[in-house]
C-alpha cells in the first residue's frame, strides 16, 4: 500500500512537470519578426529558451557582402555574421504562455535589452524588449513560420 502511494505521487509530479514542459515548448519553432526583416528560430536548452537568426530579408550589405554584427559593443564580435547570431537568451517559462527573465539583442543598434515574451496563440508571439521596467519598452508581434 505504501509503495503504491509513493509510485502514484511520483507519477503525479512527473505528469505535472511533463505537462508544463509540453506547454512551455509551444514556443519552439521559427518566427517572423514584425518588420519582416528576419526570422528567429526558438529552441530550448536545459530549462531555458533562446533564439537565433536563421533568415534575413536582406542578408547582404550595400556592397553585397554578408551582413556582420558591426555594431556589437564587443569589438571581437564585430566580424561575426548576423545570420546564425543568438539574439534571444535565458527565457524561463512561468506559465500561461509567458516567458520571462530573458534578453534580446538588437544587431541594428548593438544593444541588449531585458525581454519578456507572451505566446498569444499558436501562431502569435508578443516580444517586449525593455529598459529597467516593462513599461519602458517596445513590443513586437512575431508570426510563426509554417
């Protein structure tokens, strides 16, 4: 009897954890930014979520060379290409389609912002970069690429 109770408790908690991961993983996939200039592939690493640039509308600069991360404050990273750049880091799923405690890097200005994401539905992701508090920021609506 005692052994059965322990097994039931373990199964219950395992199901709860699996269910939360399943909900959390709904954000996984490729997303088109609101401007249409890029696509970001969101993946999971451990218990956190992040993303990288996998497509650019204009992958080359005015001289026809592949775009580099030339506005990065870290001079050693300025020769890295924007394609493949990790620009979303450290997001934790907190429930109800919300992801917090992450950062977003904007290669257009070389700045990193605190960021939260909210999965509105299976094809709409609200991404809000901010400075200090979430009220001081900008929200971008991303659409899932199928």
